[in-house]
C-alpha cells in the first residue's frame, strides 16, 4: 500500500512578493504583478513588460554575498523559497537521516541569465574571459543541487525540465518517491528566471507573448475573448512534502494532503496543444483515479490558463471532457492573470495557491476577464474572489513539447484527507 504524503511547508518568490501570506492576500485583492521591464533595455523589443522581480537582492539571512555571486538568479529564487518553506515546516534537517531527505526541483530553462552574460564575454572579450562558474550556474539541476547542499541532504536528488510542466512533474516525482518509501521528506517545486533579451525575443518572434504594452497589468487575460498571448514572468514555488507519520511524530502542522498525480503527452506538436485537450484530459483523469476521487469531489481547479487563444480553449475542452456536467459546477481560475507565466516554476506557485484556497475556503479570481470567450464558457471566477468550502482541488500544468501534469490536493483533518 502506498504511503500517504502531506505538505508541511510553503515558500514563494514572485512579482507580487516573496512571502506566502503577503502574496496570497494580494492575489485575493486582485493585484497585478505585471509591469514594464527594467532588467534590460527594451527599446528594440515588441514586448516591453513582464512579471519581473524588481530589485531582487536576497539578504544575508538566506545567502552570503559570495554565495549569491556564484549562483544564477533562478537558483537564488529556489534557495530563498526553499529556505522559507523549510522554516515554515519547522523541520530541523540536522536531526533527520540525511539519506531519507531529498530534493526534486523543476525548471524549464535553467541559468539563462548566466548563459547570455557569458556569451557576450566570449564574443567580445574571448574564451579566456568566460567565467569558470558558467557551467555550475547554468545547469538546470543547480537549484536542486544547491538546496541539498544548504540543508545537507543526501537522499534522492534530481531535476526536471519539461517546459511549463516542470514543477508539476517534479512534485509528482517527489510524491511518488515518498509514496514508495525511498524518502520521508522531499523539497520540491519549481524555479525560473527567464526574463532575458534572448528569451523575450524568442517568445515574441514566435508570437506567443501579449503585446499590450500600453496596459501591462491588463495583458494577461485568460479565457477572455481579447487575449493575445501570455506574459513572461519569473520566480519560484517550493514546498515540503512529507510522509504523514513522519510529520505527525515531529508535531508538524499539516497544510494539505497530496492525493493524486497524473501525467501524459499530447504527442502532436512541439508548441501547440492538442486542440481537443485530449492529453490534458488524460492527465486529469489519471490524477483523479490516483486520488480515488470523482469530479464531484473537486471544488476548485487552478487552471494552466496562460492567456493564449489555443491553450485556454484546449483546457476548457479537457475539463468538460473529464468533468462532464460537473464542469459547470466547478470553480476555476487562472492566477497567471495576476502573476503571469513562470514557465517551469508555475506549477509550484500554483499548487501553493491551490492549498491556500483549500485552507481559506476562497477561490482566487481570474482578473482581466472582462469579455468572456463564448467557447470558454465555464466558471472562471472573473475579477473577484469567491468563498467556497473545498475538500479537494486540482492544479493543472501543460508545457511545450506536449507535456501534461496534474496534481490533486485535499484537506487534511483528524488523520484523514
């Protein structure tokens, strides 16, 4: 029989803030974290805005100045969020069996800031001026590696790169790792820092990004008829997953239970989703089956909802396919309307929001949903949060490459989900 897995810690870094409760309150207020970019000169770019974390400077309580110089921005995000998650969980890793504690972190791109900076050095100053830290800074697995070093963890340690499904796949792998008994505690989630000149240029030239430069805060508008692409953002969402008896023995406060995980592939196109949402539907179906739940048990879906014309419609069709008549009765929202699309980090941040929705009986809104797309005709919680008692929620993540991943979380009360 599979072991039960619970969540005991949450950590977040986003354009709406770096503390979970602060970010959650801003989400419920309908604030937007989208604004003009300052990381580089956007004069020649079609897209001039995103969910940038302005003035990022992690303090000494997280990392020394020397350590900060040796790690890329995406790893810094993961370390800050991971340290906060561990602090909330109350776990003292020094007292744990290091071989029973591990890390699995997702990132779609990794150290792109460092890659672009060192390419400039190579082209203009020659190979001898390329930093010796290039390789360890750019590696997609740097975040999971450094988290294990910070806490001295020696259990399972991997990284996942499945584009926008990276964090969800990483958390699914962490869930399975604890279920089957290979670890008792896993630090998991996702991190991304892909707001760079090359990234913005690439996404804008494939016409994936919104170009609403005159009103950045209105640009991310999932399920709205006037949506014109997603908004690129950065940040991290890191969680502590723990075997339930291990958490109980140390007196941890349990925030939610991880009930199910499902994954699939579209197998059709490298960037476009299956128009009927067939692969996404299969991932949701598998997650529900794994959780031993029916659609009627799910009160909230944190949608992938990127604000692209094809993606939002495909997800709507997938939900209808799996939920049937229950689809109209299920509350759905896309928090990407407020913080944009964090690519490989999005699943971690959004599972955190799903857990907080369960805790507070509050459905976060989809802001900027002013003119609903007639083909996206479900309850997307437009513009205002809504109270609703919840027992379980699904978080959806779908990525370029046709990767689909879904997680189900539920209330944890008196030893039962």
